[in-house]
C-alpha cells in the first residue's frame, strides 16, 4: 500500500519521480490542448478539450499531487501558447480560472479514485470531479472575463446573465470531457499495464475487480440517465437563453450515451479480471 494506505503500489514514488511526473503531465497536457485549440466552442471562450484524459490518467497511475500540479501548469502553458493567439483566452484568465480548476479537480479525482478503488468509483469520480472543475472554471471565467478579459464579454454577461453563462460553460465542458475520460482511461490502462509499477513515475495500477453488474451498472446507468434527461431537456424546452444551447445539449446526450454503453464494461476494456480468475 502507499503512504496513506489507499492504493497498491509496486514502486513508491520518489522525489525525482514526482518532479518528472509534473513535467511530463504539464508538457503532454499543454501539447494536447494545442491539438484541439482550433475547434470552435459555442460561447467563444475556452476550448473543446478532448485530451482531458491525459492528466486524469496520471492522477490515477501516478502521485496525485504531482499530477494535479502538472495539470495546472499544463493548462496555463497550453492556454498561453495555443489559445491566446486565437483570442480564446489570455494568460491572466487562464491563471485565474483554468489553473485552480484543473488543480482542484485532479487533486480530488486522484484522491477519490485511489480511496475507493473500484470501477464504480472511477465512473462517479469522473463525473463529479470534472463537473466540479468545470463549474469552478466557468464561474471564474464569467466573473473575471466580464471585467478584465474582453470588453465585448461584459455585454454578453449583461445580456444573458451570470447564471446562464456559468451553466452553459459547465455543461458544455463536462459533456465533452466525460466521454473522453470514460473511453480513454480503460484503454490506456490496458495498453500501458506492463509499464505501470516499474518506475517511480507510473507507480500505481488500479487492480480493481468489482466490475460486476451489481455494482458498476447502477452507477454508470444512473449518471447516464441524468445526462440524457438534461440533454433532452435542452431540446424539449427549446432553450433560447444562449446561442449554442443545442450544442451543449448534444454533448450532454453524447456523454449520457457513452456512460450507458461504455461505463458498465469499463473494467473489461481495461483488462480487469473477475475475482477468482
């Protein structure tokens, strides 16, 4: 077990390994943000972040604090290098919103996944921590950008209201991130399993075996239903508060479908064996 008795570890993280993990997470995350920086978002600020699974993977397989620190640094570097020239953010906005949101989300994510050690906890932690992180980012983006970032953004906030903008950003980012993490993490764990536990960087491997339907299915389907209901609600109620609600609703539906299909078999995708086999 690791130092706090929460997770099996083959190689205990060293100080050098933690520093290396911070650097690797930050570098990969920054580059990954650049790969999708060109994709437009419904509200003009921020980005479609497909590669959010990069810091999520390291939060699970490496030292949690190091991964969270790397995510915070990586998001700042990616925003500054790639998104700022496109007018989607600026360094000050990234520092105020993206950095704390990523740090808190992945620090909590790594802690919860390692604390409860199950695929159902993986699904729940993914949904809850990403939603929390995006809520923090959305709140700080709206509160800060309206005053400092762009003069035009102040008029958007005045027209649509803080609550509507925060809700729109939070749901859009969550709807695009959850499917990426739920699909990519099990596949990465399966592919990189021989490397995990053989270095001071990837020191942990989630030996979770409780992927049986009785535990994982209710968690996955429960969140899937919630996402689908929210997504359908956007179309049934025909939200016109913000231009782009249909895009938000579409991605929330996608997240719900992915949770319903992939969530119950996440353990199988990762190559987890049933207890006793």
